[in-house]
């Protein structure tokens, strides 16, 4: 339930591992025609509910982060639910527990800001869509939000300021 | 005699490697707190057990070394249990394949053949191979078995392919073979220098320690021919040409001496021989080293200043330095830099080897090395022989002298000097250099017996295979990368008719007429004898008990008495382990690799690991998820080199050395030097990187030069 890949293996050894970001206003749930995706009281967005999911893939297509996956044998969308079985009994999610570099960590943003050089951010800009999330990304200090659309980095004229997040 | 009894395809069909994807379901009956078997970090892990089967894992967050963290090998390690390829009873070779045999048959035959060969050709005509993934009890038992039951001087182990260069250097310079600092020192360093250590892939948990140091403001310097995963978060990257680390280190020491960055008080009070070392680096200006290493002179200057100007430096090194025909000198140069700058024996200051194999540290301390007896004692030291002989209840004269190292044993099999081999926990056909030569040697054996849990590529050549046990099927101890002695718990019984390794070895001793020296009913009794045998030695375990390990979450040796707290950090206050209490600088001298590049073979070949595989892959090539992560070996090469040869990413590429050729898929990346190609070595047969490597060994440590061979490239026909 984690998306992991090299960013661009030819150019760099850098990798990226993404769990579900658990959006405050989850696009996946908004587009679900079967109302199968629920956001719980603690802010965690669950996998699709098996009795309701019609395996239509709307959520797979709509999620701006590309997180949900249609699991064919189960005929159901499944994604990270923050290891509900573990976190509900006081444990950390498995990914953050075993992560050998602690690139994935289960701590509060306030706590991690004390121990790391980078800064936790949870506001993402996808074109005109602004998304805030329960999961934070560690960004270089001084960055307020992270743009994911390449167009946000391109130079289109002398009067346009180019936000260089990285 | 020892040719394959059937075609490779038929053997593979029957014995694998098959990929295990089965995910056992249902709740666990119990959680067993033990350790991962796949590398020298020895991360704490809890195995889930039901119906005498390991069915999964839980992180063990209270274990201080890894605090629950694991790498993909650890997460999937349980998939080796209940594996369809497991050997469930002894196998005997027949004219047309292996047949199942009883234990009586298998053990009788093995003992009889070993004795026959010794009677016909002499005691030293049989050799024993051990392994550094064995528990310390098994390693100790095997050393005693070779010397007491067989009476051969030839026993060595696959740790000879791991960290013996560092061991030799540290023993010579510092008086003891051990990483001097606990890992908790790493986050306290101001400067970290990783050289020849692909920490992210080969010691994944250590990445967290490095990142914590970074978060505390530490500078990171990485020297490697490849831009390894930790290199992308570094202050200074030194792209050293394969086999030239010594020139880089000598030039750094040159700058440290030239610019007065040494710790003169420390050198005067705690060391000997500094002048001759300083003299030996005098000609090694950064300009000269730059021409040899391919690292810019100003980068060498900067690295030397970062290290020389700090008194909290940790230098971390691994196989990249050691797998060279001057591996010992490389490590001596590291130690020299640490000593010259006084960066040793303090919190956040020291040089540490990163041991690679599961029990890489513990497996080398108690007597399966050809030149050592238990307690890291020299086999040529009369006092050591007398002590160990008294523990074993034999005369010191009965202990044979030093034997051949692992590569030398294979050479002696090839020449016919050694006729019989008993091997456990070793897959030399994949892991030794020049695999074509290894295959020829195995085919010349008059008798080859193997103790193993899977039929490895090497075991396919055996006359008899005794079905042994996995790490989690027998209690014992290992020592992790920090020399923290930890407790391996037995989680399950061996399946089917497979048996505990130590019981197999004791039963063989019985059949060789030496059973009275091997009356061990369980590993605890072996450990009790080991404590006595190691007592007073460098690796003194006398004060360590299973109960203490459990209560204290590991005990660092030396631990000479039950009330001794153990020794997490060596050399505090500049006290070294030589008789004079001082550290000894070693004279450094440059020499070329044993397989130099020339016009015919103009490219450097270097080999190493990927994060999802372990050593020869005998275990990890059977675990589906790990194989999927990196299914086939690829040749990493730089776009510039690829362009020169008309090679695109995904093309088939033939790499040829003075030994052999291998054709693999090209992986075009900017993360490797343009004069170097890299191939991971975990695979057998035609995909084996070790078909290409050479058998040159370091004259002192006897480690092969895996990290530098000369090769040429050709685009191969056919689709990718």
C-alpha cells in the first residue's frame, strides 16, 4: 500500500516512498460514485468499503498523488489506511516502524521539526487546486508549500516570479 | 566425482530456487524475540510462530540497536521458513540424481569417506569450510571439530570474503580485531567519512544513524566509485577510481601532516611509528593522488581539512576498501588517519569497519579461521594452544598448526593436494572469485559433503547433503557489527527430518571416534565451554551468559567476568591492546591491483550488493518479494561510456575479463564513474559476476580482490 520508486534512475539514485497523504478533503472520496471511501474522525481516509466498492477506478484516476490502487483479485480499491489495525491499538504504522532511514516517520509535525533540519509541510498545490493533508512532507527549511505541477517551475516571461521549491 | 549428478535444469526443477510468495494467515501463538539473519547489523525482530512454523514478524521496537527498523530482507526473512525448497532429510548422490537417505546412511558415509581419504592421503587431505552466518556456538564447534575430530589444519570460512582485511589491519595497528565504537557514537560525530561502504544498501539500518548525525549538524564525506544512496545527501563526494582508495587516503594524510592538523600530544602519548608513516605519505601530494584516483585535488584537500580540523570524526569503511589485494593497507591508512588526528577511543570519534555477514564479527572470533583459536587467539601462540588444549582435554601438540585460507583451500583442491571437503554455510561456487576455476576444483574432489538447509549451487556438486537448520531453528549467540553479543532464540524445530547443525557435527565427531570431546546436548553447553575457551583471550566472553544478554539487550565483549559491564567502546584514554599499550602506525606503500587495466581491458569492473539480496543469494533468491525488487543482475554504466559503445539502457551487454565473459542487461545511469562498470554478485551460473573476477588475494588477509578487475565491453546481439 506504499508507492515506491526511483525518481529518475538514470540521473540520480534518489527514491521516493509515498503513503497515502490522508487529505483533509479527500478527492478520492469526493469522486466515489458508491460512497465507499470514508474519512474517519481521526482524519484517516480508509480503503474502500468492500460491500460498497464497485471497482470503477474513479478514485485511482482522480487522486492527485496517484495513491489508490485497484486490487484485481479483491475487486476493490485498496490503499494505505495508516495501518488501522496497528495505530488503533497504539502502535506505529508498519512502514514508519521498519523504515531503516526513518524517511517515513510516525511523529507529530511539531516533534519532528525539533529534530530535523528540514521543515514539515502539508500544503500542496496542483495547478489551481490547493490540498492540505494529515501526512506531512519534509521540505527544505523556508518552503511553505510544495508544487507538484511542472508548469509551476517553468519560466514564461520576465514578470513572472518562479517559485523554486527545491 | 563431484560433477552434477543430473542436468542443472533437472536439479533446479526439484530443489529450486523456487520463489516463495505464500503469506501464511491467521494469528500467532507466540512472538519470539530474536534477530534477523541477513547481515552483520543483526537487527532485533520478533518472529510470529504458530504450529511450529514461522508465519510472520513483528518489529521489536525495544531492541536498542535498530528500534524496530528493518530493511526489505528483514521484513521478508520469515519467508525462508516453510519454504518448498527446504531439505527435509539427507540426500545421497547416485548415478542419476540425488536420492533421499536415512541419517545413519548419510552420517556413516560422510565419516567413512573423510577417514578413508585421511588414511590414504594424510590428515590435511581433507578441509572444512564454515560460514559467518553460523551462530558463534556452531562456529566454535566447527573449529574444534576440524582440529579435534578430523585433525586437519585446513579450516576456513566465508568470512574470508568479508572483513578480514580490516581485522588484520586493526589487530596489527590497534591490537584487536573489532569495530572500536558502539553505533550510538555515530550521531555524536561532527564529521562522518564513509569510504568503500554502500551503507544505504548493505547496512540499511546504519542510514538512520548517519541521518541523525546529519540532523545534529555533522558533515558527511562519501568516497565511492558509485554515487551510492547516502552520497546524495553528502557535503563532499569523492568519486574514487576502483582500487585506488589507498592513494586517496595517503594524500589526505599528507595534507593533514603538511598543514599541521595532527594531534601531536595524542601521537606522542599513545602511538609508535608515526614518523615512518608520515614519511611514506610525503610523496603523495593531492596532485599525484588526483591522477591516480580521479578525485580532484581540491576535494582531497577539503576532505583532509574537514577531518583534520575536527576532534569528533568517525570513519566508516566496509568491503570497498577490504576487497582489494592491498585491502589491509587500505584499512591501515584509515586507522592512521584516525590515530594521527586523535580521533579514536572517544564518544563520536573512531574508525569502524562495517561487518557484512550475519555473524561476521562473532563468527571470526572463536576458531573457524585457519589461523586462530577461540577468543581471537593466535594458533601459533604456545600459551594460547596450551589454554585451549586444556579446555578441550587434549594435549597442545594435538592441535594442528595454521592452515590454508578459503581461496587457498580451493586452489589446493584444484591442484589435488586436498581431496575431501566438508562444507557448511558456504556457497563458494557463487561467492568465490573466478567461478569457472571453482567449478573445476569442485569436480576434482574425491569426496564432498555439505550441511545445508537448501540445495545451494555448490551443494549440487556434493556426494552427500546433510539437511541442517536455519538460524531460527537452534539457540545461540552472534555478535553484531558493534561486537554486541546477542541471543538468537530458537523459534521452531527443524522441519521434517532436518536436524540442528550442532547435533549433526557432534554425531559426525562420534563416528570419527572422537565423540568424547563432543558431548553437547544443547547449544547452551557449547556456549559454556566457549566461555572458558575464550577466557583471557582478546575476545573474552567469560562474563557473558544467555541470561545477561536477555536482561541487558546484548553485552559487548571483552567481558572478562560476570560482574564486568562489557566494553561498548574500546581504546578509551588512548589505551590500546598491544603489550606496550600503544597503537602502532603502519608504513603505507602503494601498489597496483592484481588485474590491471590495459589497452585490451580498459574498463574497471567492480562488484557488490543490492539491498534486496544477501551474499550468494542461497536464501534470498528464494523469496519472491525480494527477487521482484531486483530480479536479474544488470551492468551499471555511465551514459558517456554507453555512448562510446553504442549501448542504450536495456540493451544486452557483454562484459569480458581475462577469465570469462558474461552477458547482462545494461543499466545506463549517471551514478557510476564513466571508466567503471558495476555488477551485483548474488547470482549463479551464466549471470555470475564472479565468473569475471580474479583470484588475486591480499598477501596478509587473504581476501580476494572483488572490487577491481579489468574488463572490456561489447554490445551483444538479441533483444533485452
